[in-house]
C-alpha cells in the first residue's frame, strides 16, 4: 500500500514539474514571477533529488550485498538481498532517466 502511494505521489510531482516546464515556455511575453519562482524551486528539488539518490542507492546496494554475504545459507535472506539490490538499481536508473527526459524537454522547449 505504501509503494502505491509513493508511486502515485512521485508521478504527480513529475507531472507537475513537466506541466510547469511546458507552461512556462508557452507565454510569448515572458514568464510571470510566480512561474519563475516555481520553476527555480523545482529545479532545486531536482538537483537535491539527484544529489541524494546517488548515496542512497549506494547504501541500498551495499546493504543488499551484505545481506547476501552474511545470510549463512538462509534462502530468505539471499532472496531479500537480491530484491534490495535490484530494486535500488532500478530506482536509481529511473531517477536518472527522468532527469534525462526533463533535460531533453527543456532543451527542446527553449
């Protein structure tokens, strides 16, 4: 249930970032002040997310590796370690892909 709420909120935030990015370039007379502030706020959030995601992914992969290494033959711990490693690498790749997509959209717009 928590994963579902996280994915829904994460998708909503990304949609809002995309909406602000696209709508800010639609005005021919320039950006209003509120749009500029929101745009800069989302850019700082995006930078913060990338800066935090890298060490978080490293810690998650490290804990998955240690869980596998020190499982002492327990199949459940080995499975859980593999799941943690795969999930953290997928999440980090997803964050980097979203950053790449937003950068491509920004370069196409203006």
